[in-house]
C-alpha cells in the first residue's frame, strides 16, 4: 500500500480495528509516531514493523498489502528526516520505534517472540542497520536475537548514501562504504532469518541487486542458515515493493513454521 500519512486506508479493513497513532518518543513531533493496526480477532498476534523509504529526506507510507491478512498486527513508523535531523537520527528513531513495540506488546496483544522488522528502500536500510548493529537496540535491552526476521525490500546494504553525506563520509552515492553504518559491516552467524528482495540488475538502483546478493552470499559463507535473496525480473526499484508480497508472506510463514516446530 502506498499512501500519504494523511490518507491511511487499511487493506482488508474488515479484518482490522481502526488504526491508532502512537508517539514512540518523548516528543510531539509527528515524525516520531507510528501507525498501529490490530486484527479484530484473536490474540498474541505476530507483528510486522515496516519502515517507509524516501532516501532519509522524505517519503510517505509504503507497506505490502499482503501483510494485512487478518493475522498480523502491523506497525508503520515515521521517523525524523534530513536535513532537519541529521543521521544517525533516522536509525535511532527506527530503534526507538522497534523498542516501543516490544515494550507495549502485551498491552496490544502482540507476541514479543514473533516481531518482524522490515522496510522499503531507505526503510529497508533502517530496518537492517537498526537491528544488525547491536548498539542501536542495546539501550532498550534488546538484541537482534529478539527479532523474528528481517524483511528487506530493495535496501542499501552498504552505508546509505545519505547517511554518508550527513556523517561527512561521502565518497559518492555509488562508491560503497562498509563501516559500522553498513549492514554488510555487521554480519553475524546468529542474525535472525533474513529476506532480501530487489528489482532486476540494471533496472533497480545501481548496484542495489548486487550488494543484496553479496550480503546473502556472505551470510551463507559464514554459516547463517536462513537467508533468502531474490531479484525480480523486469522490476525497477519501486516495482520490487509492488510485487514482493508473496515472497514476504511465504518467508514469514516459513519462519513461523520452523519456530513452532523447534519449540514443539
């Protein structure tokens, strides 16, 4: 679903309560709120937290419709934007939004053991780095091992080009930098299950499919057991979001099935 924050239709609306807007920081800034949508029926829901894209400087709501299938609670956070808020403010906001969801899980009937974090483009980068670099969740007593899975749609796995600008590390938008602000600089064998979906090489953003494929290959090489990486033929950058729903839901269901099997 693509829409503005002022026009927030809920896909499959008959299966969901009216969305709620919550401040996740001690702030009245609308860019530090999240839109929480809860299923009408059931309890102990899995949750998907999904961050929008926009290059850290803008962006409206972006979340695959298929996630709203009536089983999952969905949180769509906003975050402060550059240049008004310089990086790493966006990463810190992502971590704070994730922490808010964990802290309030019981209140809203959410299962803390089944919280997935994802995003599109810059939002995918924020999902990845806020979880994979332990320093961002650590202030909230959380670790990447608390996350059920990562859903990364056409995200930058090197240091994000705008983060590099804000931090004074700019070596050009397409010259890769792998440091503490790069998901590729924070690989670990015990990271949660990871899904990566991009468009086709030459149609998506330059090098985006290749660096996702490189991260998937590197994770497998160090022994990570649950990483999936797909390039969608004929898809440009934005179209990867439009067509990722089946892969996202298939991945989530695989993760949940394996978790249920492992825990009897």
